[in-house]
C-alpha cells in the first residue's frame, strides 16, 4: 500500500522518536517548545488587533479574535519590521543576516538560475543571490549559511516545517527544508505562493493543470472541502502529537501561504463579510485573514488540551507588508495599510512594518506592549536564547540582536541601534509609491530613504509622522548626512549589491556620495 506524504512523514516521525525518546525526556524538563507562526503578505493593519495608538477603520473591518487572544497572553510589538518582500525576510529570519548582507534582496524564482528582477530602462540588474539560501558551499548565486533550525535540531529539538518555504530555487539544496535543519517538512518547496487554496483543485495538482506553484504533500485532502489553511493546520497538529507524546521539545515553523494571492476566499468566512457589506474582493481577503486567525486559535487550543501551553513559546509575525498595489499577477488591489505609506515591495512603512506578538509563559508579562523597534534577523539569536542554546558556531556573521531583554523588560529602549533595508531590484514592472531601487535606514525616530534613481533622499520623523507624509530633509541636513554615512558604511561593509547604470556601466553611487 502506498502511503501519502503526510502519512509517510508521520510513520518516519514515530520511528525516529522511538529511538530518541529516552534522551528527549531529559530535554523536555528544561527546554521550552517554540512555534513561529508566520503569515504571508499580512499588513500591519490587517487585523482587529490595533498595533497603533488607536483603532482605525481597517481594524474595524477585520475579525482576528485569536490574535487578540494571543496579545492578551503575551506582548505585542508596535515597531516590528521585516523586508519589503518574502524570500529576503525568510532567509534573514533563519540566518540572522540582514538582506543587504546575505544579498538575497528580492524573491527567488522557483526555476533554477532565473532572476526574478524585471527589466528596467535605466539600470542593469545588481549582482544579487537570486537562487537563495544554501546549506552547502559552492552553489552559484546563493548565500551559504547556518540556520537556527539546524542548531535547534543539533541541541535535541524536533524540528518541523509546515507550509510555505521559498528559501531557494528548484535544483538547489536550499529548496528543501530537510536540508536546512527540519526533520519533518509538509508542503514546503521552492514556490512562493499556492496555485490554488482549494482541495477541489488538489491545491493545484490536478493532472494537466499543475505547475511549480502546486502545493505538495496534501494528497489525503484532495477532492474534499478542506481549505489549504485548514489542511496545513491539521497536519501541523498531527505532527506535534508525536514529540509531545515522547516529551521531545519541538520547534514548529508554521508558515501559512495565506494571505498571499491568488485571492481565493476561505468559504468558512466569506459570506460573513459579504453580509457586512464588503466589496467581493475585500471580502475574499478578509476571509483569508480570518481563516489564518482560526489556525492560530486551533494551535493554541491544541497546546492547552495537551497541557503543554505553559511550556510553549509562540511568535506571530508577517514576512512583509500588505499588498496595496495591483497584484503582480493582475487583478484589483484589495487591501492597503493606512496610515502607513505604500505596501509590499516598498521600504516605506507600509511595506516593512509588521504585526508581531510573542507569548512566553512565565517570562513575558501578559497584555503588554513593546515599542522598541526590532527586525526579522533578530529571530535567530532570540530563538536560540529562548531555547537555552548559548554556545553555537555559524558560518556567517550575525546581524540580528536578541529580543529577550525587551521580552523580560517591555520598557527596554535602544535608540542608538540602526536598522537597514536594501532593495536594489525591480520588484514590480510598474512603479508605485516607494517601489524599486531604494535603501533605507532607521535610527531612533528618524528614517532616511535613499532613492537610487536620482540620488535624492527623504527624511521622516516616525514619532510625529508615521505616514511619512512630510519630507524633512531640507531642514535637517546634518541628520541626512549622519544617516547617509551610516547607511553607506554598512552597505560597503556588507558588499551589498547595487544596480548598474546602463549609460556608464558603473554601480549606483552610495548614499554618502550624493548631495541631492
């Protein structure tokens, strides 16, 4: 009898854990379980839980009760950042490197040796790592790095990936989560979005209609009414049964494909939003969001039922801002991020500021707020410190800083740290506000954006102008020079990729080399 992939995974899981159950019971007494609940393309405002100082009409539109529940049991971060697009964030998360450092500055194509950059009249492409992450050296156009799931596995954790991976292109070792430290992988591969959320479409695997975006490993749900978000949740829960039974500490990377396009509604919630009077496109998106939120609630309920919730850390995060422009594959825009400016693909706040919540029983005080700014590469040292792993070696130099001090003291403040974003790519063929060929730096309340096309710089005070509506560069030239120098020095140190000016054949100048 041929086993489906999920059943085969669970068969192997039981076999492995029978062998290590004696050792794992020792680890379980000391080490917490850790779950990273990662959402795709979810904006800072795509929730009924406000991350600003006030509720907005967008917060009133959506219904995410389990995000609210998680925040009541933990801390929400009001200044949490990722990168403007997905693959750079995902690689930064598990390597602890800034995108300008690992040089995967745009999303990776599932096709081998194919750059996802769009053609541009002014610039030739930067030399970036368009094939993604690799656990092995010598793979062209990749970053060779150590991942924290591998370090967790080495320390006795049972490591599980469920959902979207999108770390590298087909044909390279980084395309498979098994090669990045995960002992179990369900539905993770090289593609960045699902061909279909519907089990009736076999999640894109129907013969003659499948593609590189077809979601693997979920055969037992084919032809059913099980929406993709629900199928992934069910598989995650089934997989966790075994390490919990064997008292094995686990790490779960539950990375939903939702709420990335295609815009297909979760039928469990769609009619509810139509009845509320939402436009059909907006109702589809809201249904996708609530389906994701139900998954979070189901996981929390499961942990409580298994009596492991008090020893399980949950970190909720999105990989980039909400899609506020016309989607790359066509169709009307169905969300936006006001009061934040722009959205996915942009280094403006709408493209990089994310909803983030951390529940850490016994450490994080419930119903608290962290205002200190953090960034996606901070996950690497944070997760390892949470796991009690103090001594480890990495191939790469880490850029992230542990968030544990601010989790233990929510009033922690560091206004001297500088965060950097670097997008030397043409992510989308048509320019929108803030899209394409930008770098940015935030230090304290000030944020500088460097426009590679013309060398101009925008300066914003995020404390007084969260929407980045007032460019204060003209009246604050000393601050512009300070941030330009900091940004340029770091980009040089990392040997960050820069686009090539076609008319001269030279790389775009650094931000401290222009007076614009």
